[in-house]
């Protein structure tokens, strides 16, 4: 702690700005990590419970009620809503084949659900890839600033160099400390989102088949 205080007192505006930036990136990363861990755990749990409960329902209305009760992240209900018959008769949209309309609406609903689950992934990837270089820049600048100060003071000895240089290396360690949790969380969340995506795609496929089977006779008539 004393070394950090001394480094902060001896550093200039650029080094302090780098330190503040790394602190902001760390706070942002951990907020996103904790929030996404909660959201994705809820979504995974709800999908595992809601999909079997929907298909075990005696009717479509009962299945919709079960989804409403279990789908807290609203990633399954939009898929079911996408299979509802389109009310805007006589429009260009309704002139297309029923299968194509269903596919498009289900695809759009699936993409919206995945966008909700993937929110924050770009921030984690950006922090994980840039934080080490920002920390390295802070180290290089800190070393330069320390060497200039030592040179201006007169004689240069290893004792005078090792202290400021060691303190400047804290920035590299800080950059790595910010990046590593972000990268690990990004990879873990990517795996969880991929698992949710597979479940949602399967549910959307089954809904499409059910909707085609139920709507085709009325369409032909």
C-alpha cells in the first residue's frame, strides 16, 4: 500500500490517468461479470424447466401460462409469440409462404433473445484484450518519468533506479489483474450462451413444426 501511495505521489498526470482508467475498467468488468453470471444462470435454469413444462401442458394456452411463470428472462415467450397467426391480412408480408414467414419471425425472436444473453460480452472482450497494453503503457511511461527525475537529480545508482522502476511495474500487474478475470468470464459466458442458444434453437424448431401442422389446414381452406 505504501508503494502505491508513493507511486501515485511521484507520478504525473498521464500515469494517474492510466491508473484511473484501469480502475474504471476493472469496476466495469466486475459489474458486468456479476450481472451476467446472475442473468445467464437464471436463463439456463429457466430454459431447463420451462421447455419440458411447456410440452407437458395439455393445451397451448396452458403451455403459454407455464412459460409466463417460468421464463423470467423472456427468451422463450417471444418464440411462442412468433408462431401466432399473423393478423395483418392483405399485406405483402402475408403473401409469402407460411413456412418462410414462421422461419423469419422465429429467427428474429431468437436473435433478440440471444442479444439479451450476449449483452456485455463485447465489453468483457475489449477489456480483456486492451487492459494489458494499457498497463504496459503505464509502466513504460512510469519508467520514463522515473528515469528523467533521477537523471535530473544527478548521480544515478542502482538503488535510485530500482525503487521507481519497481513501482512503475505495478501498472503492468494492474493491467493483467484487470484483463485476466474479464477473459476468463468472457470464455465461460460464451460457453453458457452457446448452450442456451442450442436449447432455444431446438425449441424454435419444434414450435415451427407445431405451428405449421396446426395452421396449414386453415391456410389451405
